[in-house]
C-alpha cells in the first residue's frame, strides 16, 4: 500500500483552544501498545499553541468565575452524563491507546472519569467559609475563597482520562479556567472529551487542551507567567524540573509523584484474602499505577508458604490481547518502557536474585496481531537486597519483590527505607499493631487488609519524593482557590 493512502487510516488529533479544534504544524506518532504499530498522530505543540490556550483561558476567566457554584456544577454534571452516554466508545479508545485491558477501562478508568465530574459538581456546593466576631472592636471578620485563575494541568499516561478529569473537575468547579496537557502517549480520550464540551455547556476558553511533549508544551505551560497554579501527576524527575521552572513566578504547586510501595504481611493475616489482593495490588494495569505494591515484606514464619502461593496466583494472572475479557493485563505503554522494566529484572538476576515467574521464565503465547506488542507477564523476584536499585527505584511495571522479615520494628524500618512515601499496605488481624504501623509508616495513604479503597473526599498525595500537597474533596477545593480574609469595621 502506498504511504500516502496509509496515512489516511491514522487518527489525527487537534488541539482544543478557545472552544475550537486547531490543527498543529508538527505531529508525534502515537503507538498502539498491543500491536506496536503507529495508529495516531498527536500535535507536537510548542510555546505558540500554549500561549494561545493561556490567552483563551485568561479571557474566559472573568465570566466563568462569576458564575454561581450551582451553575458550574450543572455543566460538570452534563459533562458526566455525556461521558456515560459515550461510555463504550471511551472504553475501547482508552484500551487501544494505553494498552490496558478493556475490562479494566470498563471497571475503573471511564466510570471514574464521569464520577470525578459528579463528585466535584456536588462537593463544590457544600464548602463553607469561616466567620469570627470581634465585638469589643466593633469588627466582623470572614473569609472567602476565590478561584486562582488559569490552572495548568499535566496528567500522565497510565490512567489517562481518569487522572485528567481528577484535575479538570475541581479546577473548573471552583471557578478557574484550564490549560491541560495530557501525555503525548495517551491523548485520544482527552481529545474525545473535547468534542463533548460545547454540548455540555462549557463556554469557549474554560477548558483548553494542548497536546505535546513535556520538554516543549509542558515546559511552556509551567513557565508561563499567566498560569499561577500547576497540578502535575508523573515522575519525580519531571516534578523537580517543574519546580525549578515555576519558582520565579511563585506558583501554587500540587505534585503527585512516584511510589515504591511496601506491603507488610504478618503471620496472623488472612492469607487467602491477602494473596488475592496483593496479586491485584502488584500487577493491576500492568503494574502501571503509582499505588501498586512493588515490595512485599512477609513475616518469616509464613514466608515460604506465602511465596509459593503468591507465585502460583501470579501465574494465573493472565497477560495478552487487551480486548480478551479473560486477560487481567494488557500491554505496557511503549517499547522503551518495556525495555526499562525488563532491564530491572535482568539487573536483579545479575545480582543473584531468583526470578520465580514471569520475565525470562514463562513464555507468553500471544495471538498473531499482538506478537509485536509490548507485553510482559507478572514477574516475582526474591533474594534481592534492600539496597539494590530494583528495591529502591520505581519500576512501574508488573514486577514485585518478596522478602522475609523478623520483627515489627524491622518491617517498619525496611518499609520506610526508600526515598518514596506514597502508599503502604499492612496485613494483620491485630488491631493494635495495625494502628501502630499506620502511624509509623512514612506514606500518604496506608491501607490495612485491603488496597485501593478510595473515598474521593479523603486527601490524596505522598510524602518525601512522592509529592507535594494533597488533592481530594476539601484539599482540591483549597488548592484550586485562594483564601481571602475580610475585616469589616461596623
């Protein structure tokens, strides 16, 4: 087939600026991770496109911020309705673009994207401000919360629409306008959502989406003098760059970064439930979730039994064609990422660790169309030192390491022994122990006898190199607004 006619089969995305789709001079190839083939062209936006989007957002801000919370909530609810009305189309697109299974996109990504809009549409109506009387001075003090202005939102490739809407919803609910940059590797569902904006009643310029890379489009956004607030989810290295670039402008920052999350499993745990959940927490979405468990510490008396049962359960966690409902995992995001994840397994092997299953041990039998896709089976490693890069760095793939421990104190020290502090899980029937560990573990979220149970009202974020700030019901409201104290002399 001649190349020119081949190009017609590509999906070509456009930026969404000021309520209109705008084409771009340069484009980036986007791959279908399950086949390894280019299927989409994504705008390679530069400062020019970002400047246009910021100008549109700035122009839309006075009118949008002047609307009542209820008026804004009505728009958010309409957007949620439209996502739900197009649910299956979004599910299929998210799976194809990201590599995740259709089952996962249907259970998690797209329903949660709609829920994000519904939740913040409701929560914005229920926040109250404070008032204090100073009768002896004849003064009344009260606070108001004002939107900040143009919010710069940068979202990652692992949960594309889910994490983009987690930022857009509170930003516009509180009266800000938005310039968002999704990952260039997973831009399709964001572009599809843009098509719903006008019908949902989102005024031109309130939500602008500029596609492109971090070094070009992302950098222009975080360094823009008219963008006073940045919410970013992604790697710690990128967050350090964002902090440096935004520092001269004293921007508000919310940075949700990586994790190297421990599970600490005591001998009195419900082993059956623990293994079932910990396999899920280690390998869900190909291990490409910042909250995934990548270090498992098991009390020595049950270590051998746990390891044997966990490996058997991991082998049943099927990897393959994302559209096959019997598969638990699809493909990793890119060829480069797959090679990076595999390099950690090779490193572990070179350091004398045991690879019990997965990479280099189990053969993946893939259908013909998926032979060039970026697949990797769940991989379980033991016999690795805590100081190894495999135990210290975020791998972000279907890889987990299992180690024995002897005492509660040892488990805490080793659980805390990385630069990250996003989440942790503790498995024990001992209520006192559960509370003690929850207090001592350096993590923004601690789950006991469960994983990924989330109430959107609760603060979300990490400690140490896992981030700065919190988002969630009240926390997002505070982040996306500025507090103003007003004193009236009577």
